[in-house]
C-alpha cells in the first residue's frame, strides 16, 4: 500500500514532487507508491527514479520524458500510457502490463522486462539496449511507426529468441537477423559472471579471467571493462545487476575489502529479490577461496558466506594440476541450465 504522505505530495503536481524528491534523494528516501491509483494522471517530465510503483495503476497516464531509472513497476498497469522519451534504465518491469502503450523514443537499457506485456504497444526510435527480450509478451503485435534500435547485446542476452517480424519491422538488417539464428543454434553454455576480488590478488584474478574467457564464459572484469570516466560504484552496481553470477575471490586481502563486501551484499540482495519472486533455485553468489582466511574472519558478511555456502577451493592455485582440478569443477558448476 502506498505511503499516503508520498501520494499526497505527488497529487500536488509534478513540479512539487520533483522538488520534494530531489531534496530527499540524497537522504536515500525511497518513495513508496505501491498500488497507487494514478490512472489518467498527467506526469510529464516527472522524476520517479528508485520509486516503488509495484502493483500501481497508471492506465492511460502521461509520463512523457519521465525519468524512471531503477523504478520498480512490478505487476504495474500501464495500459495505453503515454511514455514518449521515458528513460527506463535499470527499471524493473516484471509482469508489467504495457498493452497499447506508446513508447516512441523510450529507452530500455539494463531493464528487467521479464514477462512484460507489450501487446499492441507502439514503438518509434525506441532503444532496446542491454535487455533480455525472450520472455516479453506480444512482440509480434507491436506497432512500428518508425525504426528502433535493437542492440547486439539484446540479441545475445535473448539467445537470439526474438520474433523475426519484430526485428524486421524495427529495421534490423537481414544479416543481423541471420546472426540471431546462429545464437539459437549455439545456445549459451555457461552463466555470465562478475568477478569480485581484491587488487592484491590481481595475478590470480588475471589468470582466472583469461581461462574463463577461453572456455566461453562471459565475464565482467574491472581492469578490462571499466571505461574512461566511469564512476566505479555506479558501473559495478549496474554490472552485478546484469550478470548471472557474482564470482567472489575470498582471501586474506578481500575479506578486508569494503569494495568486495559491497559487491557481495549486492549479490545477496539480488538473490533476495529472486526469492520474493518465487525463483527459489537462482543462486547468484559463487565463492571461491585462495587461502584459509575465510575460516577466521569475523566480518558479518564473511561469516554468512562461511555458514551458508560451499566454497570452491583454489588454495593451491599455483600448482598446475591442483588449479586445473578446481577450475574444471568451477566450470561444471557454472554450466547454464537448459
């Protein structure tokens, strides 16, 4: 149920809401508008970043040029909503009903569209960036008023399982559509991984990263993947959200690292969300150890790992045969479920 105070502020208009929200954002106040009835509301230019709008009714609402970064629209109703230029970066649209919505110029990047309903939605210069479209409903019925951008990463994350009619009407070249067929014929064998480690364990991390890449495991690895100008915290949080597994390297160095601790907590939060969605078999955190420091550490997050997880053993990683045995076991456990 929505927080009545937050709902009352919203009803005073977009300008009042945006001013109030900007003052409270730095204090990490997350507005709660769960289940709110906002049907037909005029919310042009509104900033709803990090707002919980799960189960809310926004039927035929106007959210033109709205900022919806990390907004939670789980099971929300946006039937025939006007969403021109809306920014859904990292938003959660799990089971969201967007039937007949207008999405011209909308941005979907790192967006969770699992089981979202886009039946008869209208697109035009709409951006589908790093998103998984395979379980989106109604893609064949989407109305295309102009071309849209379907990124290569969207094809990869969707395993090529996107209707040809949708890709063709969006303006995707035939050669790229053929490429999507090859993705279906060669399905992804392993889960993708974010590697979390202390920079003092760089030698091991470099070796593990190279070996995983050679085996076809798609990894995010800070030295290779951070772009010039990236903000560390934002980029890392974003990557943990997108990748399937957090491969955490535990050592005497990493158990003292606040960076590694933050990354571990982000993975545990992701697992918690899966449990809330009844996806009980989805494990995100994959711990491996380089020494026995995990046995003696007293930090709460390390104790939790020690108590609840089986930890892969790379303590003898400098020995070639011991490393290969541990690595093969890790590869086996990273096998994607069919």
